[in-house]
């Protein structure tokens, strides 16, 4: 009987949820780091820029950090989907 958490290929077994812990840590770090950047920017650097420059920097920051997280998780989801497809759909039915 095949274990659904592993892909049994000819070369080696690959953990099904490989890289999940690293992506969770990276997600928390990116979101906390992005929020920290916004707070520090507003506290110390915003006075040196015009209001529209400050707004532009904040908007780019509020789009860039979550976009990095989304791209990271989409790529992980695609790789899990490919592994699930190989592991589950190519097995013989009982």
C-alpha cells in the first residue's frame, strides 16, 4: 500500500509537503518585515519626502511584500499539485 505523503518514484521518495516549514517562516518574516518597514519609514523617513512620494513608497511597499508571499505560495502550490497528480492519479485502483 502506498503512503499518500510520499511520492514513490524510481530514484527516491520525496516528502509530499517539502518546503512547507520554510515557506511559513518566510511568510511571517516577510509580512512582519514589511509592516516593520512601513512603520519605520513613517516614523523616520517620511518627513524627508513630499506627501505624494510618501504615498507612492507606501503603496509600493504594501503591494510588494504581499506579492512576494503570494508568488512564493503559488509556486509551492503548483509543485504540490504536480506531486499529488503523480502520486494519486497514476496509482492502480483496488
